C-alpha cells in the first residue's frame, strides 16, 4: 500500500509539473498549486513550507528593476552593452554571455537578458555567426549568474545557511563569482572552437532568407533616452553596493572582528571624543543585527525603487506595464506553485531522502550536484531548489557548526541549481528562439534537443568542477 501511495504521489508531482510546462507561463504556478491540493486532500500529505522569503525577495528586486526600466535605465544599459558588443563584434561568443552574466549579477534576475537578445542577434548576423551560438551561452550565463548575484534570493538563502559553518558572505560571493564566470567563459571557448558557426551554411537560415523572413539589422544606439535614465542606473547600482556592504557587515566572520575593533576604540578613549562617538554609533547598527540579510535586501530594493520614482519622475501608475514587472510577477507565481508542490513532497519523505542523500553524497559528493540539477529542472527556481534540498542534505551529512567538515560540498555544488534551461520553457530561452529570425536558435522535435542543452550542461558541469577545486581551499 505504501509503495502504491508513493507511486501515486510521484505521479501527481511530475504530472502537475509537466501539465504546467505544457500550459506555459504563469500556468506553471497554477498547476503546482493544483498538485498541492491533490497531494494534501486526496493522497494525505501535509503541505510543505511556502517559500515566502524567496517570493518576497524576487518581488522587491523586480519592483526596483521595473522602476529603473520605466525611468529608461534599462535602455541606457542596453546602449552601453551594445557599444561593447559592436566594438568587438568578432568576439560576440564571449562578450554576449559576459554582458548577460553581469546584468544578472547586478540585478539578481535573469530576465534582464531579454533586453540584450535582439542586440546579440543583430551583431551575430552582421558577423555571419549563427546567433544560436552566442544566444545559447548568453541565456545559460544569465541563469548561472543567479548563483553569484549578491541580491538574488538563492544567494541570500545559501549564504544564510552556510554562515553557521564558518563561511562568510563575501567569501562565498568570491567563490561563486570566480567559478561560475570562469565556467561560462570556458563554455564560450568550447562553443567557439567546436560548434559550427557559419550562418551562411545553415539551411534553415537560407530558407528564411529566401522567404524574406530575416530582418535587416537596426541598432539600438539611436534610441532616445529619458532624462532620468542614467540617474536611475546610478541609484540602482548604488543601492546594490549598499546591499553588499550591509550584508557583509552583518556576516559573523566580518562582524565579530569589527565589533572587537570598535570596542577597542571605545575602551582606549574611555568612551569620549569624536572617534568613540562614531564607533559607538556604528556598533549600535550591527550589535545586535537590527535587520537580517533577507529583510535588508527587500527594504533596500523597495527604498531604491522609491528614490528612482521620486528623482527620475517615474509614472508609478505604469509600473505594472513594464516587461520586467510582468516577467517577475510571473516568476513569483511559478515559484509559489511549483516550489510549494516540491516542498510538500520533500517534507513528506524527508527522512528517506535524507538517508539516501547521506549514503550517496557521503561516498560520491558530486551526486549532490546531480540531484540539484534535476530538482531545479523541475522546481523552476534556483532559490526554491536550494531551499528544498539543502536542509535535507545538511542534516543527512551531519554538518553543523561544531562539525562543518563536508560543508564545502554544498558550496561547490550550488551552481547546479541552474538547470532551468533543460526544459525549453523558461521565458528568456523562449524569447531567444522567437527573436532569432535566422532560425538557428531552435527547439527540436524531441523537445530536449534544443540549442541551449549542451552549452548549459557544459557550463553547469564546469562550474561545479571548479567549485570542487576552489571551495576546499577556503574551507
């Protein structure tokens, strides 16, 4: 009976996910919620935790980005990025993923890649390079960069989970930035050297060219910017810097020595004088921590959005029309439904999953990356995947503040939560297919044989491999 029940529960889990994928868009979240109903009311499971912190961080970051977009900030960033691409067009396979990586790194969402897709297509066409090459790496790069972004929900969760084991927030950012970016560049090298790049030899392109379906190149550099465009970018980037500084200051490894330093200043001056006053003031902000890291990112991002709205004169009534706002809210609904569904199933079999994970990961650490890869493919969110799987693995491996020995495995495997490209339903992936009028970026008739699969798997595998080299050095 238990085996039959398990089979039915797995069938509902996978069935709801694939129903959502078939319906597409926000309906992925709808199907996830429907799956929760069936698991709980029909098959007797208890509802898992709703990932509110993940959803709220996404909402807050998207709120700031939408304000910046409405102020013209994204248009300005596209112009800057286009100049970079057009200045060195022959290196489009390297520059395109670099641009989308750092857009995501700064913004905390891969949806910023949407704005670069048309530019990448145009520059590639002008160089007789199949747009599928730079586009596939660029889209994958924008997803992997989530695991290094200081303002992404995934990094906020992971840094909080790992800090009790002696890992610092700035140290983790450094490891993930180095390993993921190097992996993306190595993937770009592999694609450039071993993939067919000659656009003129693509038969589908030739067919579309003869049919008049390939549009002539039209640069974005002549786009008229709004008055507050540059200011909005400055406010947003300044806010990101403040988030990083604050999050670093409350990291235990940084905070404790800093508190000792401030206490020394106060003690040496007997609490009197200007330096003592400054030290006392600063100490009051981080002892105790008034605002946790996730709360800080939410409030800072909403504050940034308010400053952009005030100083860049944003018409707030039009914010919901911004493409980034629509994409971000769609992502929130998807995370709510699918992640809740996944958490419900995982919570029901937490002991069994933990025992299996402990046995397998203990002997073969790289298997954690494999598990995260396939889980993220289904859960549709880097942060939700980490939140569903990591606590179980931490408990199974017996990792604690007293015994943090194997925690480097978690750090090294983190990039594997970026497998959102496997099923060809992610918005930026679909956008790349639709915006490449040459037809070189496509989804095959077997669904999985699409342009993004091989570059994506290679990039994730390299990120994890580099993680297992770099993370133990800092353990």
